C-alpha cells in the first residue's frame, strides 16, 4: 500500500519500489481498499533485494519493525557487499500489519482501511517537503 500511495501522491518526485526479504504478491484486501480510493496496486509485487543488486537508494523506508531488523536494503553502511542494495538514508515507521488481522471480512477490511489511511497521512507529512 505504501508503494502505491507514494506513487499516487508524489510520483512526480519519487520512484517507489516495494521490497522484502521474500517476494510476495499483494494481499487481496490491500488491493481492494486501495481501489476504493482510486489506486490500482493489483500489478504490484514485492521484489527481493537481489533485484536491486548494486543499487544505492537515496532513501529506504520501512513500515514495520521486522523490516527494520532484517532488511539488508536498510543498511546505511555503504560497505555492504555488492549483492545487497544500500540506502543513503533510512526512515523507519511502524504500522500494524493488517494481514495479521483475524475476524470477518468486514473486520479485516476495516483494519486495512485504517492502516491505508495512516500510511497515507504519514507519507503526506514526511514527503511533502
């Protein structure tokens, strides 16, 4: 959701990519709640660090505590081996993982909407400069 929101709001100023330790598809609930606000993320997928081998990003943004700990792309150490991408700056903000929500479909959608809106508000505050 963060990639889609950043592209939609500030795509003229930033290139956004989602990456993780393991490449995955986008959660169908995320696709659904993003579509509600006119953003289609159905073709997005998380990439692996290997896809950005030898890349130095200006900024890496993590949106969960697990990424802060385990994501090699978020290392500000420019001496990281070449098989890992690097970032000059890392911004960390933790959001609840909506995919971990248990309950009815409506309860899950409610949490996905809440997290979507929290990420959107945060992106606007952080990147509007």
